[in-house]
């Protein structure tokens, strides 16, 4: 039955209603774990944890509200960890109240060797941070805005994490935590439960933010902060470090509190309009360093339609032949003349203007020739096996990438293969997925996460304008899996993995392939810039997964269900298709 069948439509509506009711029930209970975590912070005893790895924090100061500055510095002084360093780097503050406060603070803590106060002429935030770094005596340090605050357990958590990594023989480059916001009354809100390290997300979003601790040695090796990047100085540092990062560790706990007030970008990007300009410069320089053949042609970083967010498009660094593999049985499109596969081929030919394509149509049995196809390969079978069909197409492919595409898709925007290659060419990326929408515009695929309930399409059936969790629908990022309805794969990776596993004839073949790719050391990336309409079920509609294949998948990947690096354990593991805090 197709998606137009009345019974299918009714079941879809019932499913949406069920999920809506379930979500409302959960919304009454979300936040309990988060609130308990915040309550525990209030009773953490300062100086009670004899941590072995000392953490330093640099606080650049320039004329903040004194009340916020006091909360900020007090949050460091009252850390439960015993061993730390606080470097206050005053950048020539001129506000009399701030000057008075810093004078009194310096006198009050003169006997505490852990506290250093630097007083200098104004040079900008990067200069103030560099002065602070020069005074740091620990191996690991972070920085803190002068109006923000740390959880009392922050240094203890970071110290224990680094100690554990070092004990396991792992050098640590960066450690970062989750964060939330605090308003002018001290109320906590907007928890950001971040994914584990996602290099492709970092291209467009400085999601590490605070609190992030760096190994001092690697920051000094790149020359520290650059004054010309003030406003995005931390993003610039992260992007300059990105090519050589080896071990970036995420602590899934909100250890940093970002102050939201009229002078902070936590409340609105309009508070610092120059920050987005600096961000674009940092991103453009990263592109030029990484993807350019000449000095300034590494791609583009330009403002998107979303305030405060830039679109980043790396230059395709070499000419590529992409082999497009489209399995089909030649189903007729009742809404138009011809077959679905013809629409898929013609739209791809029309919309992709930059990359050379080799389109291979894999037909189940003999069908009439498909216009626009370079090759038409017959897959003879009495029992259809999607994995076998894909592998049959690969045997006929000559490209250095293969693009797997369902026959019930049409390209929605210009140059979708080019957009996929922007990420697919990056070292370490083996698979790249894209955005798929239903014909009515609702989201169908924007990445997959592994939950105890199984592989889950995030934000499925949400409206087209759904931004996702902290913009997850708007920016490239990494996921555990993406759908093979439109999937770009390096050909050598496809071959290394032995192609799709034919044990999964109908279900889980793409997820299994993605998980095997990750196990082999390759990342799975996703981009919203490549966009297709997916008439899901138009050529094959199925009600539920095959029990035998479900059992095999569960047996093979059960351990991965609790370890999805891109879906935080601080998020709801039971509520499907959305992100909510526990």
C-alpha cells in the first residue's frame, strides 16, 4: 500500500496523535534529574575534594556589573576541588565600582597563592586572555566570561575526568561540559545537553563554548588568542586546533552557567553584532587553511537566514566521479506520467550542476530503459533483498564515491551531491547523509540516534520550520546513523566494509552499515544543505520490521543502544523522535 492509501493515512495520523500525547505526559515530568543536579550543587562543600589534576581558569574582566562579577569569581573560590588556579585578567576597567571591587578582591586574597589578579591597559578580550594564559601554572586551563558562573563541582569533575583518561594512557587535548543559562535573578533554564565530540558540527557552531578546558601546551603552540578575532576568539582557537586534535572528551553534566542579560549574547546575538562577523572570519580562515588550492579559495562562510548562524561550504578540493546507485522495480507514479525512478534520475540530472555523475539503475528483473541512466543493471531474484541490490550496483560502479538513492526521491535544492561532498571529502568521514522531507514539507530524515527503543529518526514528521534541539536541523553535524534513502559513501570505505550485509534484506541494513563504518574508525556526517523530497512508501510500504532481522540487529548492536555519542545520556532515552531533558 502506498502513502495515499486511506488506511495508511489514518495510521499516520493516529501515530502522530499518540506521540503528541506521550510527549505531553513526559513534559510534566522532565527536568527532575536536572533540578536534582542543581540542588546538589548548593550543598557541595568548598575545598572538600583533594583533586590531583589542578585546573586553572582565566577570567578576562572589563566593566561588568559588579554583582555578576562577584558571583562569577565566587563560583571559582567556592569550588569543591582543593587544587585550582584563578587568574583574573583586568583589561583596563574604567568603571569605578569595578575598579574598587578588584582592589578589594586583590587585597582580600593576597595570601592565597591560587589567586592571581593582573591589572593592565585595555587591549581587548584576546589580549586579556593571553596575559592570563601567561600567568597559568597548571597543565590544563579554561576561561570564563566575567558575568558567568561555574557549578561548584566543576573543577572536581574535570580533574577526575582528565585523571581517568591519563590513567588509561590517553593524552587529553580538550575537555568540555554541558551548560545552561541563568537569568538576572539567578534562575536556571535552557539546558544544553551536548553531543560528544562532533567535528562536523564545530564547523558551523562553537558548541563547545564554556566550560571547556584545554591542554595549555597546544594553545600556546598555536600562539594563543588572536586580537583580530575578538568576539569569536574561542571559536577561532578551536578551529585552529581542529586538524590536530586527538582526544576531546565530553562531560555530560551542566557545569557552566551562562548569564543571560541585555549585555550578553546568551540572551540575543544583537548584543554583540560584531561577534558573527568575527565568527565568519574565523570560519573563512579555517576553510582557506584546510580546503584552498590558493590562498583564499577554501569555500564560503556567509550569514544564513537564521540570525547568528553562518552557512559554511568547504570547497570541493578535487574532481570526483560519483556513482549513483538507484534500486527500483519500476513503480509507476500515479500522480504523473512515467515512473518514480525516472523522476529521481531526471531531477538529479537537473539539480546537480557541478559534480560528474554515473547513474546506475539496479532493476529487479527486466524493465523498460530508464532515460538518463548511464547503466541499467538487472538484479534477478525471487525474494527482494535491498542489500543485495545495493551491492549489485556497487559492482558496476567506477566512481570514487557511491551515492545510494531511493527511487521515490527527487532533489529539492541545487547541487545536492556537491553539498554532500563538502563533508564527505573531509578526512575521517566515511558516510554522509542529507535532509529528507515528505511531499507536504514535514521532516522525514535529519539524522538517526540509537535509543533503547531502537534506531530513531529524530524530529520525524515535524514541520519544515522545526529548528531542532539547539539548531540540530540547521547545521551539519555527526550522527550514529543516516538513512540509505540518500547516502554518500566513499567507495573505498564501502569496499573495506564488504558492502551492505545481505542478512538485512529489508530492515536495518543502512543502520548496520553506519555502525560498522563507525566501528572501523570512520565518522558518519549529516548536512541540511543537501535536500531531497522522499515519497516514502511510494514504491514499497511496510508496516513493521522483520522479526528475524530485528533480532539479529539487536544481538549485534545492543551494546550501542546505551552508548550513542551524539545523543546525550542527560536527554530522554524513552521518548522517541524528540529531545527533552530528563
